[in-house]
């Protein structure tokens, strides 16, 4: 028996059928694809990072375009984060790689230690734009002072500033400013960060209500509160109950994309979700590996965002369906030499433009010579794969066959 559920989130720019995967468009774009292509792929919603947009091009530029939708030419729903995750995750690094700093990293051990540009090149990091940044973050009760990883300038976010920025961006779904504790962390610090998150949540709500009252806008933005508490059961339950009893339009679960194991993630969901209001949408921040998807959907998560499918695509790692009777494999590394003369599509069962038009051999060639088309074709495939998987999951929930689908994708 699972807690998987179907739903629909209605926004000023359209509806989102859930459960749904939300691709990340860090800089107001899903890298290499146009809005028309995203629409063709069936993307219902994507995620824009307030931290990065605030630094470049700046919120005033977005306001001049009438908000994010007008700026990027996208007429469907958008969700923004508070900026908190990027601020706190960047605080652990002495050298910042621009590609890695966009969101959660694939291999934290390589990118959370002091690493020189020479070491980065040896690790085959792309692009290899490293900058020394020193101490990035100082936290106090009022907010956070941080250093831009682009130019070293100082900036300040508070709950009020973060809420105002997201209001100005005119995203459909927004997220309250929270303190994302590092992992691992002590119980005492996790509790301190959680309590501060709750106090900041109240300030975000009050700011949101003032903005709506002041401008009397017909454009209604939803505000999600954030549950924190690291890997500590009593803290997660307390945070879920506290945030769930506040006047939020939805609930986001944070802190599970900063290094916790799969067991920790499963535990956090099992502790948290029973204490959330059933009528509110639930968003899981920063998780989206194939095996994780079934765990979080089974737990009752409605939407989740992750950079992984698009970032993997740019690395030449293409998502595939496991083959029955063979070791479970979700990724095909098209850069390997064995695909140099392989004239088959990436997947015989995939109906995406890439698989219907090009061979593995051709895509392998594009990656070997670093042609930009390689990243586009791989991203199209991976996003189509994710959309098809979510269609299949929603269908299975509707037909009460989710457990059977789970055993197909995640065999014992």
C-alpha cells in the first residue's frame, strides 16, 4: 500500500497534473532548449533560481519585461525558490565552479573541498571556470549576508527581501526563505536552523500578505512554506506540524538534497508527510534520480525538481529504461567508444525527436567533437524520458497499479 496520489495544481498560467517532475531553468532557461521545445515535450512547470537571477541580469531587468514570463517568452507556470539553498550550499566552498554552483552537485566530494582550476580540469569539469571566493555566507537572526561568486560583491537577503524579489519576478509558485543546514550537522544546529526557518516563515507570510494588499493585484502568487530538521525525526515532525499549521498555499520539504543517503530521504518523507495538511500540494526540493522518484511518489509527494536529467544530458549520460533480466541500468554513457558505430537509436521504445531521427553513433560523434547540438539532442531525450515516466506513473496511480509499476522499475 502506497500514499501515491493524483492531483492538479491550478495557477494563473495553467494547471499542473501531479505527480510531476519539474526541470530546473537556473538562469531563466532550461539549458539549450527554447520555450516551444519545452512545450512540445509537455513540460508543465519549471524552476527558476532567484539567487542567480538576482545576481544576473538583476530583478529590475526582469521587472522591466513584466516578470519572468515576459522576459523568457514562457506562458506556462513557473516556480521560483527563495535563494536560500544556493546561498547556504555555496557557503561551504572555497573555489566555485560556475556549472556546479547552479544547484545540487552530482559528486559532492569533488566539489565541496578546496579545489584549484588545475584540479578541476583534471576532473574533467565543464566549464572549467573556477574563481576563489573566500567566506561566502554570514547568518544572523535578521537574514543572510553573502558574497557573489561572480564578482565578490556583498549582498543581503532577508525573508522580506526574498519574498519581495519573488513577487517582482511574478512566478506562479514561490518559496519562503529558510535556513538550509549543512549535512552532516549536529542536532543542536539542525534545531537552531529549523527554529529560525519557522520565524522566517512567519515573516515571509506577513510580507506576502502586505504585498498583495498594497498592490491589490489580480495576479495571485502561491507561497510554499519549507519543512526543515535535517535527519532528526522529532525535528522533522515538529517542523511539519509548525509549517503545516501556518497560512501557506503549499508545503516544500527542504534539506534532503544536501548529502543524505537514500535511507535518510525515505525516513524524512515517512516522518514528515503524515503531519502535513492533505489538501495542500507538497513539493520536494532538489531530488530526482530515477529510483528516488518512485520512493517520493509512493510517499505522497506531488512535485519535485532536480537538475540531474538536464545536467546528465550535457555530460552525455542518457536516461534509459532497465532491460528485464539484465542488471538495472538507468543511464547510457553515449561518450563511450562502443557507440561509435552503433546505428540504433538511444532507445527503441522512445518516441522523442532525438531517438526518432538520430543514431547512437551520430550523437556519440557530436559529443566527441563537442558540437552544441549534442547537448540539445541529449536534453530533449532526457526530458522526454522524464515526462513519459511521469505519464506512466500517473496512469498507474489512476489504474491502481502503481505497486506493479514500481516492481518493474525497481526490482527487488
